[in-house]
C-alpha cells in the first residue's frame, strides 16, 4: 500500500482535468530544469499552453494528435496498469 502523502485517495478526474494536470506537471518540470530540455520544450508546446475545450469536452491542442494520444494513453493505463507489471 502506498504511503499516505496527503493526497485524496482515488480522485476522480475528467479526461480534460487529468490532461491539464499532466500539462501543469510537465510545465513545472520544464521550469525547474531551467527551460533547457529541448524534448520537454517540444512536448510542452505540443500539449498547448493555450489549449481550449470544445463543446464535446475534448481539447484542441497545438499538436492535433495530442488529445488523441492522451485518450489512447488513458485506455492503455486502464487495460495494462503500471508499466512492467503483469
């Protein structure tokens, strides 16, 4: 059982909220690293700092494939669980 780190257990997020949380996590990582990592810079840009929500709840990102990739990642997480675990 993971340690209690003060975070709510089993939080429920919409896909959009989870995507934005991921964006802010990557943004903070990029800023802590002095904005030097080119790969993180490209990822951050593709996710789109100016992402806007469409009527169906999906996001429009700088890279049109980013939202679709995110949905596929959610499906993989749900079906496969943690990487490296059987």
